[in-house]
C-alpha cells in the first residue's frame, strides 16, 4: 500500500471526555502512519439519523480508499452486529444500525462483513465502548491493508434506515426532515433527483406540508431571492432540499425538528 491511509472519525461522544482521544490512541498504536480526520463528534446523543446525514455529506469529498469510522451506537452491548462495509470508493466501519448505509449505498456497496475475529480487536472488550475496543482496531487494520474477508463472515441483510430515501407517488414527494443545522435550516432527505423526477425545478412554487402546516414556498437559487426573515426552499450544499429562512431559523419559526414527515408537490393540493 502506498501513502498514508486516511481514517475519518464521526461520533456522538463530544469533546469533553477522553473517548475520542482513546479511539485515536488505539488507531495510532496499530497504524502510526494514519492520517486521522474528524468529521464531527457533535452528533446529538444516540441520533443515528443526524450521524448518517453528516457522514453522507462529508464522505463523498474524501479520496478513494478512505476508511470511515462512525460510532453512534445506542445498541452497544446488545445483539447488534459490528460491521465493515466495502464500497467502490472506500470502507465504512461501525454498528449495524443503519448509520453507515446511506453513505455506503451512495458509494456502491460491494461486500459487508461482521467483525468477529478477535485478532483484530483489543484483548479486552468493554460492553459500553466498542468504538475503542472493536471499531478503532478494525479501522486501523483495514488502513494497514488487511482484507475485509479476514474480519469475519459476509452478511447480506444489513439494517436499512427508514429515513434513507424519499418516495415519489401520484405527483407527491414524501420524505422527512433528517437534520437541523446550526443556522436552523431544515434539511430533508429529498434529493435533487427526486425533484427532477417530479418535474420540479428552481423557480417553481412548492406546496409543502410539514407537521400541521401547509406552506407555499418558492424553490430558490439562493437565500437572497426572498426578503429577510421570509421562508423559502433551496437545494443546499448537501444536495438535498432544505426549508430555510433568509437570515433566520426555519426550525425556530416553524417549530419543526429532525424526524418530522414532509410532503411536497408542485402547484397542486395534497
């Protein structure tokens, strides 16, 4: 293997405790040449939806061959499986709870293996910190070039999150709010391709139903195409439809958070 392999880290561990440092220590003990990049450790506690979105948003910009280690793991210590996903572009390591699937599907899944070989784990496995004891060693050994097949048996039934894809039927797009960023933008799982399939393009007026609200919003090219504090929809930098407020917070204005169902149509009723 040529060069120093990149390992990204994403978690809901925060930066107050030593958890992230312990994961990095394990990685560097096994593979000192690793180039470690933090995607985020500010994922809301146990929020798989938020973690999967941030991983999806960031992972596509990393070079081919990157190892992505993601831990948002409310099922740690239960029967949920630790897995590695090999894709056309890289490798994903983490719990089998849906966290890795949106990014892996985007990259093109080749193989999925359970991590079960103790050779590639720490000698003592805690019940509460698989990020350090199982996932970090796996990521380091993968970066060193150990084949995915060495870690454990291949599986074909990973957990697929229900929020992974929006659905189009009868001219309606059904999706959900998957993330609220620090600006208060409501990021949905409705992709540009979904809008194109529904015949929607920038400049159109959309009817948007979210929670108990029926909104009529323009799909804009930029925030500045509406007045200050006015609602709009826009394709954000993530490539997904967002409900936003020009220089304001859509989340606060509408009282909507991640997890809310959203229905969108072009110039027609619901």
